[in-house]
C-alpha cells in the first residue's frame, strides 16, 4: 500500500506526458519528500521510525524518477527497495 501512489503515477504516465506542469509539480513534491524524510530519519532514535522515514525518502526518489519521465527507473527502484528493506 505504501507504493500505491507511485504505481498510479506510472499507470497514468501517458496522460502525464501531455502536461509539463504536472511533471514539474511531481518532481518538486518528490524532491521535497526525499529531502524532508531523510532529514527526519537522521533525527530519530527508534529503528521503526528510521525505517519508516527511509521508506518515505525512497518514495520521494521514485516520484523524482516519475517527474523526469523515467517510469521504468521508478518501478525498478520500488522493487529494489522492497528487496533490501
């Protein structure tokens, strides 16, 4: 369920390619999410919270990949993160 939003972006990718504004917005949201979650993970002491913020940061990277129209890279990153967490 965590990756449902990224999967939705990949599924509607043909529609996203018609709007550069939407892609820029997805790129900005992904960048802010990756940065904020990584910084929050650095301040935590509980391992469960660290893993949760790490996963949130990785989803930010997935959104960045969708924002630059690299949908295959986004799916690869989701699967790769799933294997290593």
